[in-house]
C-alpha cells in the first residue's frame, strides 16, 4: 500500500475538501507521505463562506503572527497568497506543506515541510488571514494597485489613555492567526507559512497563547484568565446568528470599492500585560469589586449565577451600588456601550520575566467586530479612563486592526475578491 501523509488517510476516507484540494496544487501543494493517520473528527473545514477560526469553538492554543510585505510586486503578493492558501488548506486537514513534505524531497535540499508535526493529529487547527491598513497604502502612497480599496472601517487604532505600545509588537501588513488544541501544530502552521514567504515577507511580531479566555460556542465552559476570574461570560457565540450579523459580520450593500469585505470581519488584536504581582497582593474583596463578579462562580455582584444579567441599579450598604461604577463588568457591558457586542477570542500568555523579577504575562486580546469604530474604540476609550482594572492592573503593549475577508472557495485564494475586481 502506498504511504500516506500524517493523518493522510483522511483523503482516502473522503474527508471533506481534502481529495478536492489535491487538485489545487499550482501553488504550495501538500505531500502524500508521512506517518500516522487519524479520523477526521479533529479537523476543521478550511474552505467555506466564512473563514474558520472566528466562530469555530475556541481551541486551547494560539500562535498569531503579523508580517511586513517586502516585495512591491502585485503579482508576487498574489502568488504568495495562493501559496499560503494551499499550504493552510493542507495543514488544517493534517497534511504536510509542500509537494514533497517533510521527508520525501531531494536528500540534499531543504525539506518543504519543517516536520515537527509529523505523527501529530490536526488538533482542530484553523488558520485565519487578515490585511492591515499598510497593505493598502504606506507613507501616503498606494500599494499593489489597491488605491481606493481600503475600507473606511480599517482605521489606525488610536492611542488610548495608559497605552505603552511598542512598535515591534503592533500593526503589520498581514496577520495570520493559527489556533489549535496542540501548541506544536499551531507553531508548525505559522512556521511553515513564514518559510513559504521568505524573501517576500518578514515577521513583524508574533505571540504564543495558551488557555483560551473566552468561549465561542455554548458547548464550551467559560474559562479563566490569569487573574483567576471567569472571562467572556457574555461573549457572542457561534449559535447567536442574529448577534453575529449585527456585531461581527460585515454586511452587504456598502460602497462598491469595499464590497470585497462583505461577509468578513475585523480583527482587533491587543497585547495586554497584567500586573500580576500587584493583583496577587490585592484582597479578594477588592478583586471582586474591581471585576464586578464573584471569583468562585463568576456571578455578578448584584446576585444570581454566572449567566444572571447584572443589575446595575441594585444597592447595598449606604445605598452604594453593588456593582461599582468603575468595575470592569459595568463599563464593558452592552448596556453601557449603546448595545454593541464583540466576539472575543483571546488567550493567556506568559513570556518569561521582565528582568526585574516580574512576570511578563497577561491577556492577548482578540475580538472580531463588524466595525471597530463603533464596536471597539468607544468602549476601550471609556475603559482606559474609568475602569479600575485597566487603570491600575493592566497596560496595553501591542495593538493592531486587520480586515479579515470572507471565506475562501476551493480553487480560490484568500483575499481574491480584493485583487480581482
């Protein structure tokens, strides 16, 4: 019997899209050799009307990277996007990148796949692509023939009060979010896409994340952040189709030059360092007051259980509100933000220490919104000024906003509607 890829029996079993993808080999084809095979139960479809990795049940691990594009050649950029599309489609189905994969190429040439995912399952890998504002124009000049195609919603995020943004952790022409239940699978995906882009792009920043800090499906329990509190209780979820249409997906009927984004979304990325040591010396009473929820169950301080709606009018001793006016829950709640919501998809991170004996750890915040101007910026401004947690216990060190185009159809490539008008 002919050898198959790691998890390569998926194609023999007729796994959705894998057999068809084998014909899409003009750019970045995948190998048909490797090690162990598994059932398709841990694969997520790559092709579809929406990109995977948004409403997909949030996996446990993240590797996200932003890239600066080095080439100024439009055709070379399109070729890279085609290569990336084919490689991502293969890797999400548990296959190797490249025509010969990790071990079957010429012995005296570098392998086309780096090989660290050999024998591992697909682990629900998703790969999600986005475009930064500087892909469209830079230093006042249009790039890649995209004059007039930058969506009005693809703004440069403002500098919020208290920000300590680092240029090397912010922005970028392109972003790729890889999520998986196995950290090595997520790292493998970004590593191989970066390798494919060598000479055309370079990594601007990257971030590893562990332990999701929100649920994107009602089948998932609410996780906890590094402050020990449940995070994302009121998140928009995959089952909330009406809310997704209102708050996450870009609607049709916009300006003609921006119609390529219809059905897509905007990814807000913020690296938020937590002052762990300060928080750990804070009393439980103060921690709960700052958050506005109980630490044990995540119930609002006004009473009930985790999913009870907060009662911001409820008062206690001396007629003081049970949920403080400067609490995180109050300031982030839709009732305080003209009803807007976000689909959050953040992760915890720990990047060693800062050399002063403090953990460099926190939350890598990711949210998908229909328009950051209405669904993120006003909320973040209010929280940066008035939220005790933001003012005393957090500092934002990285920032970016990216246009995430709609899903990719088999035979096409990511962002095709942007380049083919």
